C-alpha cells in the first residue's frame, strides 16, 4: 500500500467517523429536545409535537449541514477526496442507513415490542379459553 493510498484511506476514515458522530449527536438531540420541550408545559399533545418537530428540524439541519460546511469552509478543495463532498456523502449514507439501524437496536423500542408481543400472546390465550 503506497503512502498516497494510505493517506486517502485515513482521510476517508476521518470523514466516516465524523458522519457517524453527526448521526449519534442527532440521536442525542432527539432526547434532549423532547426533555426540554416537556418542561414548556404545552396544553395539548399537538402543541408539544409541533414544538418538538420545529426544534428538531432546526437542530438537525444545523448539525447535519451547517457544521460540515463551516468545518470545510477554510479548505478550498471541496471537490477532492476528504473535502466537503466526501463529508456530505458519508453523512447522507450514515443518516440513510446507520440511523434506522440504530432505531432497531434501541432498547426502549425493543422493550415496547416485547411488551406488545406478551400482551398479544396473553389475549390470544384468554380468547382461546372462551
């Protein structure tokens, strides 16, 4: 492996790591925004959901788009390997694939699925006894 190939691999690895960091911080933002929005004491669930949606839209836009653009602003080689386009490509791929996969591994979601399965099983058994 030549030095040039090693350097490109290292740059791409940093871009991939940065995009995974963005995905993880987006997941943390979801929790933080919901906690702070609950403290606003909205009168209806619709107001709560609207407030969460607007805050998450702005926060995730800043985290996913503005941060990579501001980091790569001083580098003029946006279209080279390791530039802005590489970062955005890895962010888009991470958001498209890693984020849904992280939802599947969410322990709270898995617990909810297990509880639903257990309740369905319990009701099916009680219906069969009748």
